[in-house]
């Protein structure tokens, strides 16, 4: 009996091993036949709780993008508000007939020539009204519609205005160069002028009232051509203007 029991126990151990081997062989055969599909499905079921669902991941991405968009909008509104507040503060120091106006149109091909303002004849704007910005003279109104107006910029190549050096009172005229720089040509043969001098509109200008800041001398060339010249950097920041001030009824200055 003892021998039979021992033999039975040994058979059970061997049969258990044989069964395990048979299961592994069957599993290997199944993986081979399905090219691993069954195994991947089992892995997917087990791993699914540890990976976010596609819909959840997509929603998280969209929420992040919405937040970025809203943050960008808030930053832009704050920047626009700061610009408007600065312009209103500038206008507070002007006459009662000064009107703030946004720039609503500007052609890339004629960036330095003209700008379209969001104010027109219904706001009291007329041709030859003066336009300034924080820093100095911008130009003058040349065309008006009920809701908009067109401004010829002093940076235009065809712009020419009478100016004076504030320190020495040396006089001449300023010509636009289609850039943030303009050229002042002097009436005197040896003008008293130097870099850093403030240039303002002349009191004898036919288009602008006297004393409006225009720019500062950047360099001087007293031996240029037939008349002395100075390169003047315009101070109104014409290259990035978004708001300006229209000076109503400031015209017919002879």
C-alpha cells in the first residue's frame, strides 16, 4: 500500500507538470496562430485602467487650448486698454477740441504714406485738421467721409513741412523718407545744429501751427550737396501707431 501511495503521489506531480506544459504549449500555439493579437487584447484589458481614454485626453487638450486663447485675449485687451489710457492722458493736456481716434486701416505697401482713422465728418473732422501722437506730429487730414478720415503722414516721401531747431532757432524744411527718419534741409549755409536738438514745426508753416514736436536730430551733414542737412528721427512712433489725436479746427495757419 505504501508503495502504491508513493507511486500515485509521483504520478500526480508529474501529471501536474505535464498539464502546465500542455497549457503553455497551447498558449504559444494560439499566440503564433493569431500573430499576437490575443495577447495584445489581454494586455489592453489589463492596462486600460492605467491609460487615459482617447476622449478624456482630447478634452484635456481642448481645455488647455481654450485656456491659452482666453489668456491671450485678456493680455491683448490689457495692452489695448493701456494704450487708450495713455492716449486719453495725452489728450487731457491738449485743447478741448482734441479728439482721440483709432487707426483702422493702413496699407502695407504705403505704410509710411497714409493711415485711415475711425473718425469722420460726423465727429467734426475736416480736411487739414492736424493729427498728432504721443511724442509729436503725425500728419494732417487730407480726405474725410462721414465715419473715417485719411491722414497724410509726415514720413511720406512727398511730405514737406517748415520746421525749426528749438534750441538755436535754425530754420528749414523737413522731407519724409518713407521710414522713421526724415531729412531737414536748412536755409542757412552754416546752421547752428547738433545731434539731440529738438525739431518743431515752424511758426511760419503754412500747414501746421508752430511749436509742435516733430523729431530729434540724429546726425548732421553740413557739406551735403547744395544745402546743409540733418537726419531727424521722428518722435511720434509712426511705425507702430494705433491711436492718434485729431486737433479739430486747427487749420489755415499761414
